[in-house]
C-alpha cells in the first residue's frame, strides 16, 4: 500500500533542490478535498473544502514548514525563529523538533489560541509573549534573524511559499483541472501568494513552463480578511487590528503586494467579513458540512456566503475554499450559541428511561 510521503517527496520535481538535501517531514499534505453539498445549496455553486486542519500540526503551515526547515537543516542551521499568531509557532516547534533544532517563537501576548500555545510548548520551543501585536512580533523576528545566528521561518522566507504552493497542486490533481474560483482567508498573505504561485505553475506558467500545463487555466482568487483587520481592503495598514479570528489578526501583511497581484492578475477580489459572519460560517461548516475549523479558517466560507447573498457567485461555478486550521486549535467557539449564550449540556442519571426521555424518544 502506498503511504503519502510528505509534500517534498510527493512533489520533488516541482520543488527546488536545496530543500531536498535533508528532508525534514512529518508527513504533511495529502489533505482531503471534501465536497460540501450544503455550501453548494447555499451558494448555487459547486463547492469543495480543502481541509488543511488534517496536516500533522493541524494547519496548512506544515506544508511550508517542511520546506523551510529542510532548507535550514541542509545549510546546517541550528536555530530558527518565527513571529506567529499561533499556527506558525506550533508548526515551527514541531518541525524544529524533528530536525533536532532549537526554536524560538514570538507571539502577541494573550492573543493566541490555547491549543496553539500548548503545541509550541509541548514541542519544546522557547516561547516569548511579546507586548505587542503580530506585526510587532514579525518586525522583531526579522531583525533578530538579520543580526543573530537564527533562521527566520515566517512566510517571508521564500522556502515557505515553495512548500505551501503544493496545496494548489493537490486541488488540481484531485479535480483534474483548476477550479473556477479559489477562496481563502488572508492574514499575512503568504498563503494566497503560495496558492497563486502553485496554480500558475500547474497552468504551465512561470516555473511550470518546463513541465507543460497540468491545468487549462488558473482560478479566480478570492481572499477574505476579518473586518477589524482588513488592511488590504482598506488600502492602508491597520495599527490596532482586532478580530476574534486571532490567526488573522494582522494589520500590515508582509506579502501585501503579492496578494494584490494574485487578486488583480486572476480577476479576483479581497474583501472583508465581519466576526459575526465568520462565526456563522464556522457554525455552518461544523453543523451542515461536518468539518470543524478554527474561526479564521471560516473566513473563506463566510466570504462565499456573503457574495452569494449579494448575487455575486456565478451559478454552477466550481469553487474550492481552503479551510486552513483545525477546530480543536480554538474549540471554545463551538460552546456558544448563535446568541452568545454558553451551551449547557443536559445532565442525566445513568438510567435508560431518563436518557430516552431526554432524547425525546419516550
Ligand atoms: N488561517 C489560519 C488558521 C492561519 O493561522 C493563518 C495565518 C491564516 C489563515 C492566514 O494565512 O498569513 O498566509 O495569509 N497564520 C499565521 C501564523 C500568521 O502565525 O500562524 P496567511
């Protein structure tokens, strides 16, 4: 039987040689592309979700971390650093452990989900809670990597983008061609940059030219930011970004211009969704599709639902929404009703009649 070997080995011919000298992998990639009939019914399109929470540390970051960490290991690096809203730190910590490297992570104080914090600590990273937001953390991490012997593994590291582009390859491989539209959340804008690169290469463009075209076209790229943290939508940095979707609580994305290029070259858009819309989409995904995600990951779904309501989703279009991180990262949101009340489980004695009554079977 074939076991998935991680994105570097699966896509070896499409990745640079320097990430292949010493491969650090936890078996990332090969995630499910799940048909979502409930979302198709709500939008009038044909919707699939790419479930990136199924990666080893529970988010898409693992695709880029295998390549960034392998490149660092190949160069003989001993230590890595990243700034993070949580998922990058969890991934960096895990892959540094696999590589036998030391890992330092800078996170905004009090603004990262418990699951992610515990992952970084469990994997032995040195975690510093910074009195500032993600953007402050990234500035500091970049300066640290310039002045000290530590490698930066944020998505400004081009090796991260190389790995993350494999998400686009997998979608095309699964569907047999590119979708009409690809939707995803946008935070620091590394992922939209990576997907656009991957889709272009599979369409025989850029570095893909030497392989010929796998896909007949590139998709329209739809990116969604949280309304309180939507600098690309506003057209200027946001100094105090706020959203319950802490993963994308970012006011000055590092790959801003690349995100705009993906948007404009694909004929796409980058728009904002409110926290309420994000939480609604989160609930639709869990209660109608069967996929549990963290709030930020629901931003793409919130986006297509919003555009559908505005009559802007082309009928029958094939849409893939990348849902970026697992619901168990930040599970508290499921324990609240749409009205914001705590969900209180019904208590019963271990008595079958009482249980049947409670279930309405009596
Ligand atoms: N979704 C999740 C779950 C994320 O963790 C992130 C980014 C994004 C979407 C946005 O992706 O930054 O490439 O545009 N998380 C980073 C982190 C910032 O530190 O974990 P992006």
